[in-house]
C-alpha cells in the first residue's frame, strides 16, 4: 500500500479503474456464464409445469365422467343380482351387455367378484348375452393402455362384492392436451401404485428421465380427483444453449469494453492530472493574495466543474470583501426598522388615546362620533399590522382564554367590509355551526380572520360574494374563508406564505404569514385550497374549547 501511495496520481487513477471497473466486469462475465444454464432450465421448467398442470386438469375433468360411468356399472340392479348370487334373466344379461358395450370405448373390461370368485366378466359373453369362449380380457381391452379400478358393489348398505374394471387411459387424455408439451418432451402417466399407464413400459423411465447422459428437466403434477400422476421430461439442451451463446457474446463484449475503458482511462488521466496541476498553481496564487487569478473552465467534466467552482470562489471572495461595508449598513438599517416600528406603535398609542378622549366628549347622536370610531378602528388595525410584522420576525405566542368564534368572525367581517365595498364585492354572513368556542387570544384570532378576509377581498372580482363557513369535526373547529376569484397561479404557489413576498403589486406579504403564526400559536393549522377560475379557500382548524 505504501508503494502504491508513492506512485503518481495518474498511475493511481489507472489502478483504480483497473480494480474498480475491469475486475467487476470480469466477475460479471463469470456470473453470466454460470447463470446461463440456470436461466435456460428455469424457462424450461416453467413451461413443463404449465403443461403438466394443463394435462392434470384435463385428466381430472374427464375422470369425473369415467367415475360416473363406473358408479353406474357398480350401482345398477343387475350388478346387485350378480353379487347376491341371483339368477339373471335374459333381459338382465342383455341390459348389462348393452351397458358394457356402450361404455367399451372408455371402459373396455368389466368384471364382478364376490370375494376372490369371479361371477361375471364382459370378456366371456357375446353381444347377445350368451357365453363366448373366443372373447378374452385382452381382446376386449384392445391394444390401448388401461388403468385398473376397483369399486365396491353395495346391496342394502352392505358391500357384497366388487367391480373390477379397466379404464382406457386414452379416453382421459385427448391429443389436443398432449400437444401442449414442449418439443422433444416425454410424457408419462402413472397410477397411484407408481405403475406406468401411458407413454412407456419401462418402470425406470416412468419414475424419472432416461439415463443417457442428457441434461433433463422434470415436472410432475398429481390429479386432484383422478388417481393418476403426470410426469413430463424434456431435454434442457435446446433451452440452455441459447442462453450460453448469449452469455459468451456478453462476456466477449464485456472484455472488449474493459480493455477500451482501460485505454481511455490512461488517456483521460493524463489530461485530468494536467488540469489539476494548473488548478493547484492557481490555488497557490490565490492563497498568496492574488484574487484576480482564474483557471480555464472550458471542459464539461468534473475537472471543469472544479475549475468553475474555483473561479466562483475567487469571485465570491472579491464580492465579500467589497460588500462587507454594505452588510454593516444593512445591519444598521435593520436596527433602524425595529426602532421605527417601536416609535410608530408609540405614536399610534397617543393617537388612539386622543381619539378615545374625543369620542367620550362627543354625543352618541353626533355624526362625528362614527368618524372617530372609524379612525379608532383604523388605528387599531395599523397597530395590529405593526405588531403582526414583529410577531413574524420574533415568533410570538398567544395567551389563551375561552372566546366565541361568532363574536370574533363578526368583528373581523365588520373590519373587512370597507375593503369589500371598495372592490365592489360583498361578504355573506357566517354560515354553519353557531356558538362554537375555542381557547385563544381574541385579538390575535380577530387579526387572523381579518387578514384572511382582506386577502379574499383583494382576490374577489366586482359583483362576487365571499363566504365564511363554520363547522365542528371531532375536537376541532373548522372555519373556511372562500373567495370567488381567479385562484392562485401555479407559478407562484410555492412562494405563497413567505414573509415579505406578495402576489399583489402593493402587498406587504405579511398577511398570510401572520395568520399562519397565529394559528400555530393556538395549536391549529392553516391550509389553502385553490382552483383556477373558481377561487381560493383558506381553511383554519382550531382546537375546540
């Protein structure tokens, strides 16, 4: 490791590329070759499982029909007479022979036993019911593969004998289902004793694929109803070889890419180290005080990004040194603004006191009394705006008492009505639940709803009506202030609610921030819902008292 660290930066970069890119590519190539066989076998196994399931489903469906036929053979009255030892009439024999012959395509052999003694066999009678020594089970069964089935023959709820029949497997397995197999596949069907009943006679083959050195894939599926098991074998070579071929091509491509990447890394490393050398020289010059020093940042790679960052850093240093006096001036302006706010509030207090004295000395019926009252309301609103601005800056809190939302909303609506009148709009009386009480500061809550109503008035076109709805939901009171304006434009929605940022030309951008801080101080929340050409709804949620 020490010897590696002593090498040049270019050498280390080349080694990093070799270890970080070429080696992983080689490992990927090895994994591709190993996974080729597994991928081919998984694909083949999926197709075999699908084919085996389809064949087993068809076996179950057709076995239901065969089972009904077998139960008919075991449950008719003639079968009862046979196992009971009664003499059969000519009509009985003819009925049974006709029944057996009608089912001979699917059930070629039928025999009735009492104990180990055979009482009747379809192989020993002719079509007219008379004994026929020329017929045998083999002749009746034919060349097809059959499945032996035993059913009890019950008389008066007691088993008196049994039916031994052979079912033609071909009647359970139509050619259309067999065609669902993949090419070169081998189909075997075995009974519940593991004996082959379809596809071969080699018991070893029936239980597994041929042992011939070929790579085989196996799928098996037992019938849900039929006492049969489906075995499907297929050679995997046809599926594995395409994956192996693709893997070999992929490995070759990866090796070629690795060599190209190594060659390019050598060339690019030389260029990068040269750019880094020039960048180091420029950094040394800046450290010595030469803030006018820059480096070439024409390239679009990481070196170019570092160079542009270096140039931006030196430019920022120059601006920082030149703007330091300006920052001090801005701090002085901030102190002046705080002082000005304090002085404005003191002056407003003096004006409010004088107006209150004047209103006390004026008769109630004097017209000037209303003017003085309006002036007092304007002073109160101006004082509230200044207080709200300071609250936004300092994050004030609220002193909570039980207050009525009806009283607060009515006061806020009265204060906002002149603004609606000026805009040519109106505001409807609050609707919804009445007598709702919350815990909070009445003045702060009035300022909250007044700010929302003023915003609604500014957004309301002439002739429109703004609405205030009140409802309770669980432990919260919900107040909605809705206007009928154009809604908030998508381009400015992200900045709505930021102090000193307003969508109105002469707005201060403090109304919504003040409202949100008041809501949060009362343990509630404020959200906006807006829709183009429909309007904006401010939703205030406050805890109930």
